[in-house]
């Protein structure tokens, strides 16, 4: 009795396989089409959710700014419309002294989140790192006007005040 149930299944398999005998089995890919029709995607990386952003944040918090910069550089390629990727990219570029890259990131962010305290604080901090205290003050005050209770803005203004009291060095 068990043979009679298996015979129709085997017959269907044989009939369906006989229709596929147009070439050798080596020409078939895993998905059933010819192997040469599959594009080589070995240079494309798959990133689960926001994996790159999390890695970048971990490296930035650990003060591994070079690693964070590399990770965020890849993140802006993978997530070109994500302001978190761009702000991480610009901030880590600032910390490694790549102000050209930081400026590029801030230009992109200016079109995405121009009036956000995060953006204004980061641009201000970038100017602070470069020694342009007047520009830094402008951005910090704009951020303060939007959210006077923002702890980052308050800290940045205090940093700016401390920076003014230090002597300029060449």
C-alpha cells in the first residue's frame, strides 16, 4: 500500500526532471536558472538593520575615532539618507582632523536636519576644534535658542567659555 502512494510522487518528479535536460547539471545554479545568469555580488555587503551605525557608535564612545570614521564612511554609502550615519561620519571626521570630510557631512546634514540642536552643536563643535570660536559660538547659541535645556548645548557653551580663557598657541 505504501508503494502506491509513493509512485505518483516519483512519477511527477521524473516527468518534471525530464523537461529540464537541456544542459548538464553543472550549468544550473542553486536557484534553478543557469549559473552564468547570476551576477557576482561578492563586493556587496549585507548589513542587518543598523548594524554599521551601532558599530560606529560603539567605536566613537570608546574614543576609537579612526575606526569610527571608517565605519561611518561605509555607513553613509549604505544608508545615504540617514542623518544618524552622516552625523556620525562628520563627528568622527572632526575628531581625526579630517575637516574636509566633516564639512562634506555637514553640507549633507544641512539639507536633512538644518534646525536640529544635534546638527548645530556638531557644527559648532567642529568650529571649536578648528579654533574658530566666533563661528562655534554662533552655532551653539542657535542650538541654545531652540532647546535651552539641552545638556550638550550647555556643555558646549561652557567649553567655549573655557576655550576663550586659554592663550592662543601657534
